[in-house]
C-alpha cells in the first residue's frame, strides 16, 4: 500500500483488497466510477468515508460529509486485479502510513455489498421487492454473499441493541454484559456503531479470550442511511451493509437467536417496536424468542418509561414478550442462555435452520421501505382501531422518521427546509409518545453533538 501524509488530518493512499474482490467486471467498475445519477460512486463514497471515519464523535452525517468534502476514491485497474486510490482520507484510519487492517476489511466489505446489492438484488430481476417472501430471500442472499451464514452447531448469536449516545456508566455496563456473554461462549451482533453497539463486543472479546475462544464473532449490520452517523467500531470482525433500515432490521431478527436491549434513544425505540410488532403477529405467538431489557441501576427509570409506553400503546401482550433485568450482567447472560436452549429445541423439532430463522413471519408492512417525508410522517395512522402489530409498525415508522430528522443527511435537510415533522394521532397514543420523547430529550439521548436539542418533530393530538 502506498500512502502520502498530507497533514495531521488527511492522507492519500492506494489500497488493494486481500483475499476477496480482486476482480470486478468492467460493468461493475463503470458503475462505481459513475458519479452521476444512477451510478454507485456517490453511495460507495459515503459509506467508505463513514468506515474510514470510525471513532468520530460526530453523529450527523451531513457534518461528516462537509468536514471531508474533498475526500475521493476511485477504482484503478491493475494487471493483477484492482486497487482503490483514496484522496484526503481521515488520517486516524492509518498507523505509520498503513491503513488499519480492520478498517481495510470494512472498506472492502462496503465495496462487496454495494456491488452485490446493485447487480444481484436491485437490477437482476430475480427479486420482487413488493413481495414478502421475495424480500426475505433477498435478505438471505445478501447475508450469504457476505459469508455470515456460518454453519451453527448451536444457536449462540446474541443481538445487542442500544443507543450510540449513552452515558459512561451505561457504556461500562454494556461491556460487563458482553463479558458475561463471552464467558458463556456466545457471539455478539450489533448495529456496529459506538456506545451500546461497541460495549458488548468489547466485553465479549475479554470473555472469549479467558475461555480461549479464538473464533468468536463480532457481527455488525448497518445501512447507507445510518452508517455515517454510526461508523463501524473497530471490534466488528464481520461487517454487512444492507440496502435500507427495514432489511437491516430483518437481518437482525433472522440471524439473532437472542436479544439484549440496553438504554438508547429513538433508534432503540424503533428497534424495540419492530421486534415487538413482529412477535405480536399471531403467526409468531408460539415462537421462542428470548428478549432481555437491561441497564445499570440508575437506568431503572428509563426502562420503567419504556415499559409504560409499551403497555400504554401496545398492551400487556407486548410486555409479556420480554423481561427486564436491572444491574445484574450475569443474570442477563443466564437468561439468554436459558432462552437459547428453547430456541435450539424448537428449531430442531421444526427442522428450521440455526443460521437463519425462516419460520419467523414478518408482515409486509414491516418489510416495505418507509420513505421519510413530511407528508409520509403526517399520514401515519397512530390509532387503536387496527391490529396491534400494525399499530406497532406505524409507531416504528414514526421513530424511524425522528432518527432521520436527527442525524440522517436527507432528514436534516428536510427539517431545515420545511420545519419539524408533524405526527398526528389519538390522544391515548400521542400522550405516552410525548412523555417518552420528552424523557429522551431530558436525558440527552437524541444526539451526540450539540448542547441543546431542537426537536425535529411536533406532536398533534
């Protein structure tokens, strides 16, 4: 690899892949070099910059893109394959002129997924992305191409959700839980970013090391709209880029055998509502699916608020699908292990794969991409006169819009141009929603950057 240090902040480099992607077709290269509409270059550039900006304390995509507005990269054809020529890259991605190996792996994982999704999922004609079974097949093919569907001798992958903007005491607690999971031989999957996405992985590495586990997995799943705000943390050993937030969420629930949820903000609430909405579907009533909400002692109030919100909007049936464990990392791990035994027995009995949960029913309203606009947010139906899992789907979309308005480039631009998103609905839903969002603001769970948070939404009962 050739590098040129331009300053303490910027580096030029030529980087070659190792072990994969040495060869791309002429058509694939042309798409990646196309900076115009329809080409892959703009998407690849943004995702690549997010990877190389790992560790940043900026969580607003637009600010990152402005800071590195001169960042550029292109594919160079070589006699032996391809290299990436990178200009004005963040210097923190290099050590003594060499790109950090983990970031290099992540960079080429981005290239792998961007090319595959464009060619094989979006343009091949093989997948009808308006059909629920076809969407699930597309998710499966993306994960298989990324080589994360490893043969499982037992279910052991624990998905950990939680906020990227959390307090130090909460972050330290996520590491303790991860450590207990690692001691029990469990692998960790997160959204790949900082905070509650990094802590469990960091803890698990120590637990695995003590048990002399050398093949522990630290799987990170992201999507282009969120990757800049939540750059992959350096512990992620396998990175997957999904096309959108809905397919990212489906990947989590198809891959994961158990779920641990830490304190977070609107993004964590979105994940919780997605998961509970699916589990509330009558088709999944008997499906074992261990879910534990947990945090340190001073996070007890946070989970009381979450529990109250779920009860007020979705009812006691939703509350029965999870357990809350406060300030006891070992008990969290034991509860997960117990749940995983039930998952193993059920899948063995039903002849379902350990690596991909085919038996889980995901309704189309949870799979169809939600385009966040002022009109689509205003049109959300937040009322009780609908099945509870559909109500959960619309509440999930509401939180997805708030995440976009907080940190995603398109959402921030829309808020600046047209003002806050408006959410309307019945008072019995809007009032608990208002209480929960106010608590997020008061606890500084909305964003990392900025001293005062200006809401990107307005609630209208």
